C-alpha cells in the first residue's frame, strides 16, 4: 500500500452525518470512504482535463475533422452495426 498523507476537508453537516451512516453500515472508516471518493473524483476529473488538453493539441496541429465528415462517419458506423 502506498504511503498516505493527511488533509483536512470541510463538509456540510448533513454530508458528514451521511458519511458516518455509510461507514457504520459498510464497516468501513469515514476516512477510508472519503479517500476512495476523492480518488475516484480526481481520476474522473483528470481524464476529462487530459481529454480536453489532447483535443486542444489536435486543434493547434490542425488535426481535426469537420462536422459533416464526422456525422457521415457516425451514420456509416451506425448503418454497419449488426442488429
């Protein structure tokens, strides 16, 4: 297991209460659940940001597909899909 560090997070009282209920019911600690939630959020958001950055890099290089061409490719792919 990777070493961990501590941070402080402010939560609305109702979220903290619900986190406590979830911890009790799942026999996990609030810290574990919060860590898992933050890790999932960070991974999701990083994927979005990295995708945007790749798109912007493609745009700067001129590596793009016009709307009509993209729609034609999608229509073709949909038509070729076995039913």
